[in-house]
C-alpha cells in the first residue's frame, strides 16, 4: 500500500476549492433570486440533493486530480506508472 503524499493532496484540494469559489463568484446572489422566481414542476428534485451531488462531484474531482499529481513524478511532467 502506498503512503499518502501531503503536497499533491493539498494542491488537489486547493484547486477544487478555488474552482468552487470561482463558480460561486460567477453566480453570486442572482441565482437565488432568479431561481426562486421560476415556476417549478411538481417533480422537482429538492435543492439539498443538488448540494450532495455537488459535494460528491468535488470530492471525486479532488481524488482524480490527486491521483494524476501523484503519478506525474518526472521533472518534465511525464506521467509514470
């Protein structure tokens, strides 16, 4: 079993957090006002379900990015297995 590398893990988490903050800054408060004013169908998925899916998405994104960063060991940026 391989040990956990801290530097690639922190980089992967930081990149995911930055993407989440950037997306949130683009949307801002206008999404709440705009989305609240829409006429929604009866089969609408609750908003908390989207929060769970979004959290799972970012965790998977960080996991994949960490695995990529761990496998890129060469100074030239070539992936090694």
